[in-house]
C-alpha cells in the first residue's frame, strides 16, 4: 500500500513521513520510503548522515540503471529518450517489488533501522536554471508505474510542495492514501482547496492532517474548511523538537495523541483496497493529458503509442506469485 504526504512547503510533510515510516518499522512492517521532494530533507529526518545521503545515487539524476531496468523488453518504448513521468508499464517492461532482488535496489537504496530509502534528487550547481524539477520528480512516477506492492507492504512518499502532485504530474494518483498536511493558515488551506479541485475528477481521495496546532481556534479554523476530509491533528510535540536537534529517541516515546494519529493513518490505509485496473486507467488518462499538452509536440511523435491495450497488472502479479512459489 502506498501513502503520500503532501502539502505546502514547511507544513510538516517530511516530519509526518519520517514518523510514519519509523512507526511502521517499529511494528516490523516492510517499509520503503521515497524522498520525492527536490528539497531533500527526509533522509536527515530518518537518521541518515550527511555523508550517507551525499553518496546515495538518486533515481532522477543517475538514471541509466533505473531506466534501463524498467524499460526491459518493452517494444512500445523504443528509446529512453521518450520516457515521461506518466509512461505506463507494458508487456515486456521490467518490474520491481518488495520481495524480489533487483540491481536497482542494490544501487540506489540505503537502509537504516528497518527502513529502505530511495531519493529522486534535485538541482546541483550545474543544473540550476538548466532543467525543470519534473526531471527529478518524474522518476518517482516512473518508479511507481513499474512497482508491484501488496497489502501489508508500505511505500511512503514525501512529495514535492504544493499542488503539483495533483496537477501536471498526476503523481498523487499513484498512491492509495493521500494525506495533506495543513497548517492553520490561509496559505496552507488554500493549497488544500487547490489540491481538492485537481483531485476530484480522477477519484483521488484526500485525507487532511492538521499540524502546528497551538490552540482550539487553530483546530476549528482547519476543521471548518476541510470538513469530513479531516483525519486528526498532530499535537505540539517535544519529541519532534528533539528530533530536529538530532535526538532520535525510540519512536514508542512519541506522545500518546500523536502516536494514536499515526496508528489512525496506518489503519485508514489498511482499510483501502488497490484496484489495479482503475490504477492503470487513471494513469493512462494522465499520460493522454501529457501527450496532448506538451509531450507529442516536444518529441515529434504520439506518446500514446506507449499504451499497451493488452497489458494487465494482474497478469504481472500472477506471474510474480508463480515465480515466488517455484
């Protein structure tokens, strides 16, 4: 199952992503975290050192191994030059999963305290002003379109700030549970309103977590705007203040109300059921949007030819299960 944390920059996305990941690891659940924000903070929040993160290859920067692996024998993708963040999987594509070894994980992944970490990367000195940030976040969409996960397995995405994951990229549609972290400010609730508008046509359900709460008035302000989308509030936390000072106390020492919120996030996610056919259909809609909006003109060909009408995720899953049983 896939959990995304979205919201305005500075709202607490990385904090909630890291705490949820650490709590899942505490419960001995398989958890893979992807730092999908070009402002890379999640690794630090998980306790990785600056040196470890600097040496980690990034999916959106050092792309050759990753892209060649997922291309596999997909004849509908004649060249990696035509990969976009919405490129769908097809027969012959290479796939990744929790339980199957892959050179992609061997190369890009880092591991600490039960948590597997991947990162998309961001602008270095040479690329500032020379490339769009979708170069990096797009790798996340490509990864998810070629990743097979199941119930009881967790992918956590710390997303790029703002409404973009719901708009041009459609990245939010690749997740089962999308949690929008909202502060008690007009700017933050404005991001919620914008995301809600983008999400509804594609059937993307948004759950709201109120953060940086000082008093009941803050709670009322958020609740009056988001209504039934509200899941709960992350209370003011000495644990998090210590975390931001580099003090990584055991996660079971998190304040009881905040621990209860994490449990609610996990339980809510577990209550959902992945519909792989719907997942595929929504992905094709976003791919069509990209084709008509910019990609066909940029590449000089119709990237809708990448859509394989005979491809089925359920076929891939059945094949994986057969291989695991052999």
